[in-house]
C-alpha cells in the first residue's frame, strides 16, 4: 500500500469518499470501522483506497489491521481526525475507512448446494432489516440472497453494519425484476414461498426440505401480486391477537431457523 499524507479537506480523495458514500459510483462501496475492514480483507474484496488516522495505531487490534493493510495493492491515505470525521458516516469514526469494489455475484451464483435455499428481499426499505436478514441467511447456511427492484441497497453502510460483514461472504444478486425472479426459480426448480400474517400453512407444518426461494416482502406492502400468484405456498407465524405483525427481519429469522432445523442444520 502506497501512503500519502492528506491534511486538506479539498483533496480530491476526500470528495471521492463522499461520492461513494452517497452511492454515486454503483460498483464501489464505502466501509468504515475496524470490524468491517477486517471482514473485507478476510473476504478478499478488491480495495481501491484506504484512509486512516494515527489513532489506528493506538490499540493492538488496530496495529494488527494496519499491518494487514500494508500488504494490500491499493492507495493509502493518512488523514487527520477532522478529515476522517468529514468523510465518515458516523459521529465518532474508529480511525479507518476504505473504498472497495462490491462483491460480484451473478444469478448463476445463487445456487451452490444440492438442496438450495435462496432468500429474496422484495422491496425492503430498512437497511437494518436487510442487513440482519443477510447475517441470519449466512448463519443458517442459505445459498444466496436476491434483491428485487426497489429494495434498499444491501451494501450501504447501515446495512453492512447490520450484516456484520456477512454481505461480503454470502452471494448477493441485486435488482431482479419480479418476472426475472420467477423465471429463474422455474428454471432452477425452486419452489417460491411467500409469507402471510394469518393465511397459508403454519411455518412449523410446512416442509422446508425442498429447493426453495423464500420471499420476504416489503414492510409496508408485502409481496406484489405477480409473485403471490407464482408462489407455491404461503406460510405464517402464529402470534398473539394483540400483535399485528412481526418485524420482517425477526420473521425471517424464525422461518430460516425452522428451515435449518428441518434440514438438519447442514451448513455450507
């Protein structure tokens, strides 16, 4: 890593960090903090540039990360604390941030096991929810996550924090149209499963031991009519009458762990 010292907020590199933070370059992502940068290195993401402050050397963990960064083939920038704050998405940055390329996955990467389980985030809007779903999906050994058009970017910084780096490891296919998703499921032999508040099968009675695409619908409007018609089955989670619905990430975790239980917790 070649390192420059930057002391001016007018430096073009600072603007580049801001542009990437605002999603102006779709193939790049901004990651911040020691944990996420560590996870990005483990996942062998392609780093374009790393910025850090002297504070990174103040802890043993930070020094270890710095030594790893030195081995990367990318540009490095030593910046002041005030510049890091100006670049950052948080009030108290940890002293390291990076621009990396988005992990590349295609629809062909969506299935990698004989008994596939694919999660579909359908027009979800909350980055914390989608990040939590990604983390859970990887924890139970799902093959991949697919997002449909209109879904929040799972690689924005809030979603990445919620996924705790799982988004760097789980194959994620972005922005499929509903028709593309249905055609993929039909070609791949995946049963489309939707969720409901009260109708369909109770989730513990449903047979999760089949090739499945579980669609987790929008927090506000659920699943669109096209996908609903294409689904083989709908499942629901019993709840107290005093509760209207579960948070989509919570519901997703309940369903995915039931799928993992029935499948014998066979992780990839």
